[in-house]
C-alpha cells in the first residue's frame, strides 16, 4: 500500500506542476488575448485544485516523512491562499498583487517536491526529504 501511495504521489505531484505551468499560460492569455480569457484561468485553477488537497494525503499514506508531508501541506496552503488573494483585489489591491508572487512560490515548492519524488518511489522504507 505504501509503495502504491508513493507511486501515486509521484504522478500527482508532476501532474500538479504541469497544471501550474498551464495555469500561468492561461493567465498570460488573459493579459494578452483579452480579459475575457481570464475565465479560463479562474476555472482551471478550481479544476486542478483537488490535486493540491490530495498531495499531503498521499505524502502521509506513502510515509514520505514529516518534512515532505509538511511541505506538501505548505503547497496546499499556498494554493488555497491564491483564492484569498484574488478576493482582496477590491479592498486591498497591494496585498492582492501578491497573487503572482504566491504562484511563483507554489511553482517552486511543487517543482522541488516533484524533483525529489523519485527517491520515494524507489525507497523500500520511509525516508525524509
């Protein structure tokens, strides 16, 4: 069961990274092809958001270690913060402007976790990353 959770984690984390890249493209589409295209960006974010919720569960089930599990919770929290930041655009635009900065943090952290995910899939016992 642990091995399957680790393999699933590896697939999900890489899928999540790919979705973040698509999400950035869709934001660019909204900027350069017309603001009506931001709807794609918003809707896609909500579509792949369930992956962010799945990451810490798979990290825990795969016994990836406390550090990796907490970092995956961090990805989830940063992802949830994205919607909060957008919601602040009318009342606190300078705080809402952290939305793309937070996206960079999500990308960096998830890519870092994805790049290290191979060690978990190959490891026979729990490790900490």
